C-alpha cells in the first residue's frame, strides 16, 4: 500500500539523492527544496508546488505530476520516462538539458519555455500552452500537438514529421525551415488559404 501525504510542508527541505517509490503527495509544498538527484518510481504528486526547487539530475519513472506548479524550478539534466505531467505549469524554469520519453504533457503550460534542440519526439502535448516557446531545432517527430496553443512559438528547423498539429497551430507558429511530411505540408497550405489540387 502506498504511503500518502496531504498538505505536508517540505519548504526548504534538503533531500538530495532521495529515492521515493509508490508514494502519494497531495497539495504538498516543496518550495525552494533541494531535491537534486531525487529518484521517483510510481509516485503521484497532485497539486504540489515545486517553485524554486532544485530537481536537477533527478530521475522519474512512471510517476504522475498532475496540476503541479514548477516556477523558477531547476530541472536541468533531469530525466522523465513514462510520466504524466497533465495540467502542470512551468514558468521560468531551467529546462535544458532535459530528457523526456513517453510522457503525457497534455494541458501543461509551457508558455515561453526554452526547449531549443530538445528531443520531444512522440510526446503527448494535447491542448498544451506553448505560446512563445522556443522550440527551434526541437525533435517533435510523431508528437501529438492537437489543440496546442502555438501563438508565436518558434519552431524554426524543428522536425515535425508525423506530428499531429491542427490548422490553428499551423497558422500561429513560426515554422520557417521546419521539416514536415507531405500531410503536414498540405494541411499547412490549406490552413493558409491555398487550394491544393
């Protein structure tokens, strides 16, 4: 049975290298905590606040971070595999370098995020907020960007082959030099009022 903690205060906690497995945290406050090198496996974090925390070099496998707040959080050199970040918010975070594999970032807020050159291939980013995000040279191959907000998102030289992106996103994003497949090229043309015959 998993250990559950509700409304616990971890502010300024010093827990580098901790290993947590199948633990549940609800509305816990990790503000400014030192969680560098943290390892989580099968953990659940609901509505937790990681503002100002250091999660650098942390490793997360099959963990869920739902509706969590990451504000000025250090996430450099962290690795996320098979995780859910559904509805979480990332503001002014240090995100590079970061490894994200087979994760769900649906409804996540990544407005203005600096993700240049990051491999985001195959990720679920449905209805995510990527407004003004720096996604230049990013690998988004086979990613699901359905309904994502891409106003002024920079996708120059990004790999969008096989990515699912709707007409609104194709109109809003900056796509100069992006690598696309034929289906996306046709959708892009149609989104900009061209008639393809």
